[in-house]
C-alpha cells in the first residue's frame, strides 16, 4: 500500500457497508459462526487474552458491556498478561490459551496448529488492511486489532519553549532541535528507555522512512554484504541514535530508565520526544493535563526529491484458539471488536477496516505530505531468507542488543566508536551470507 498522497485526518466514522460480510451471521468466508446462526442464538463464555494490563479492569469491560447489547448471551472475561509474548508461548504448549487472543510471533506455517481459520486471505484483504500478515497457504488466521505507523511522539510546548518553530525533516535538524531543548528548557531532549530495551528495538520500524522502498529489507538486504555501510538506511538510522547519546541529548542515566515514568514525563513536559509507534500518542495524552500538547511527527528524513515516507504495518493480530469450545461466541467477539468497537482509533492508531477515517494525531504527517509504504514480502523461494540470515549472523535487527551497545558507546561506556560497531555488524552479515551460500 504505497500512497502517493496522504488523506486528511478527520473524525472516526465507518460506513455501514464496511461491515457487510464481517458480522458473525453474515459472512461469505469460512468462519465458526458463519452457519446462519442469529445473534440471539450465539451464547457461551469466552476468555480474551490481552497485553493491555492498563485496560483490563477499565476500558475492556466497557467494550464487553457494549458487545452484550448485540450478543446478550455471551459472557466475556479478560485475562491480562504482563509478559504477553513469553506467557502466551508457554500456554500454547497446552490447549489453555483463552478463546480469543493476540497471536504471539510465530512462523506462518505453525498458525494452523493453534488457530482457527478466519477466511480466505484474498477475500479478507478486500475488507481489512494487513489481513495477509498472519496467513498461510491462502488462509488468514489473524486480523490486526489496529494498524501502526511510525515516527516520534513529542511535546509541542517543550519544542515551542525551546524555540523550535519548524518540525525537523533531517537527522541533523532533529539533533539541532534536541540541542535547543537542552539549552533553553529543563526537559530531557530525548528519552531512550534504554533499560526497557524494546523501545530501542522499535527504532527498526523507522527504516523504511529512510529506504523509501517497501522491498528494501525483504528483497535487497539479504543480497548485500554491508547493510550498515555509510549511506545505507541502517547506518543513517542508528547514527542518529549514537549522536543523541554521544552529544548528551538523552536521559542522564540510561541504565535506570522506566517506561511508565517516561510516558508521564513526556506528558508533563519533562521530555521532548521519543521514537515510538502511533499507538503511544493516546497513552501519553491520557496522562497529560494538556493533551493537546502531545503530538506525533514523522521520522526526520527527506529524500533528494523532497519526498518523505513512513512505514505502515499491522499491530498484534487477533485470532481464535483452535481448541476453543465456544468458537461461535469467539468469532462474534473478534468481528465486533475489530469492526464496531472503535478500539483502534480510541488507541490513537489506524483502524484495520479499509475506508475508515484516519486519526487526528496524523496531522503533522499530512503537513509533511508523508507517503505510507509497507514492508513487502520476499521473493518467492526467499520467504525465510532474511530471518535465517539474521539468526545465523546474530545481528538481531529486531532485538535490542546492538542498539544498547550503540547507546553505551555513545555515552562512553564502551571503548569503541559507531564505525567500529557497524563494521562488525557488516562482517557478521557478510559471513552469514557466505555460510548460507546467498548470492
């Protein structure tokens, strides 16, 4: 989905036609409750696993109450897991992993072992964005609960107080903006969340803003020896991370960072910016006395022709336990939650339902005329090549290890330069390609 023109943000409104064929009793694709059952006849008790520990006792029960207006005989229970990926993967070893759940990361060929088919990929792609991300052999097993794009959550008042009048459009302009925040305010310019780790690995989602090509990672990186060479997207991306640390534009002690505290600090104007998915905007706004101060900017990189890009991708995919004893009720909840709850937009993200309106938080993307691109699939026969190379090389593109190493080098805790690190990463990648015989 490569949009050449961005759509203006407006209020959330879904046309009734978007729901045609998606409800539990009106679907053309194979589904557990697509057998003509009426809404009133669907009953049972289901457990929904969630990673949203902050919503399990608040907002989620409100959704269940609204759901029960349509499905009064379905009892919905929620179970929040603090280490969602780890705990869920352990539970997959049994049949006890709820009735509806967010699918943890797994190879696509394993999906049929654990999850109920939701329909034909081709048909679901007509209704939902990224319905093919968790499909196998033409069948979809999970639909995104929301769609993310990537940039930086920032505090507009902090930027204004610092004298930053225009949003940065290059890495150097971003560094200059952070310097102004350091010089003219008491706020920490950029907060890395070093200790949590995953916010650093989340930087990897910014790579397509620099590459400007959806096939860059899946089709091109496996066939080059030096993905971290100067001038390439990964070098540019992580050089910004290094410079922020090296120029003392991050928190004073990265080793004692706190994720929950960082959101409050950004909300209170004690932090200037953090690179995160759009999902984080609403979480920070909810903590702020002045939520209008919290906004979202695209990654600061402009191509030679003036174009700017942002990756768009599906978030966690919602699926149904293959062994659920209440599959009709589970499917009813899945369809209702994705189509009618409004969860995605309330979370500040993009709805997976095609044609749904875009959130207000993307105003700065519209101003910058950002084009959305997605990570395209690999060439036929190379579906697992990038992953195999990443594992063999131990580079860990999606992990936090080398990112933390970059921060430590930047603040002087390691006796190595950024070029030392990228040279080693390139060498590992080259050796992995040789080992696997990749041309």
